[in-house]
């Protein structure tokens, strides 16, 4: 894609993104995702669910839901999705 096309796409989404960021909807959405993920598993007292952005072997970006202990060591990955899927979820939520 050329830069003009990408810039046009970004400009068309800018009002929606501004609304999500300024209204705190993204923060709330991410916090809810972490809570939902934590509710589905058994956590120890010193563990929490966090979200990490990683580049995998296929060269794509992924969002991983991980369980971390109090020393911030990853204990296990409980869910992983492509970054694009998370963005779609956020934009869909913004319509509601």
C-alpha cells in the first residue's frame, strides 16, 4: 500500500480512535479482557493476568494473555490472538 492510502485510512478512523482513547473505553476494554481471562483460570495469590504484545516466528504481531507472578516472571500463556483481531474487537466494542 502506498502512504497516501494508509494515511487516508488512518484519518478515517481517527475520530473513532480519539473517542475510544479520550473516553477511557480502551482502558476499560483491556481491563475487562484481563478480568475475564483471570476468571476462567485458577490464580495463586501472587499471580495476575497481563497482556503482552509479541512478534512471533511468522513475523506477525500477537497479543498474549499471560499469568505472571509477583516477580513478573511469566508462568504460562493462557490465550493468544493476532493483534489485528484485538483491534477489531476494540473497534466493534466502540460501536456499542
